[in-house]
C-alpha cells in the first residue's frame, strides 16, 4: 500500500516536471492558451484553404505549404466556440501531431498569437475537476501567470483525442 502511494506521488512529481518549459501562447475568444514550443513548427498568416467535402465543421480544409498538403483545423470550432470572421491577427500555427508511430503536420487556426513564455512547474496547477460529464484529458494544466491563467494544452490529444478514444475502445 505504501509503495503504491509513493509510486503515485513520484509519478505526480514527474508529470509536473514534464509540464515545465516553453509554451507558445495564443488567444481564442478572449482566453489565453498555450502549447509546448517543441510542438510548433511555424506560424503563418492565413492563406487560401481548400475545403474538403464531408469533414466535420471544425476541419476547414487543407493548404499547400511549400508543396506539402497540411490539414487545417479551426480551434474555435473544435472547442465549440462561436465562429468569427478571420482578421489580420488570425493566424495558423503549424504543429506536429503524434499519432501512434506517425507524425502529422496540422495547421491550427487561432485568433492571435501572443508570446513564448517559459513556465516553471511551480506555476502550473492540475486541471480542476469540472464534473464527470466534462472531458479535460487534453489539458496539461493551468499556468498561473501574473493575475491571469493560461490553459496549457496537450495538442496531440486536442487534435486526435476522439480518434484515440475510439481506438482505445476496440
């Protein structure tokens, strides 16, 4: 019993250390989010997006980025936030998503990019419990920065969380 408790505590400490690092922060509907900087390949302005038929509403389509076809996801729509017209601050964060043994480049449309922050483990708290019906598995933690809070995302789980859950059920 004591060994299990010690193992759980050590795992929690290890997980907290894994969350520390540099995060690219961005805005969606007035809230601030962050993703690990190592997941970010580049930030680009909006460009022509080719729609793909019969995809979910949050998948805006694909772009041709230097000869490579990249799927584009509108993070507002993925999170169930009301869509807005894109403006000069709207941009695409090109991220590398890990799915099994594969790495997939995906573009994420956000309202605006803020800054890169170095966030210490002591500034990150676990995700609060919002009740049993609310899924928060894709949130790494809540970073306390000044008087505000930035929601740190596990972008792999955000982008392919539904698919991973379906595979896990098999």
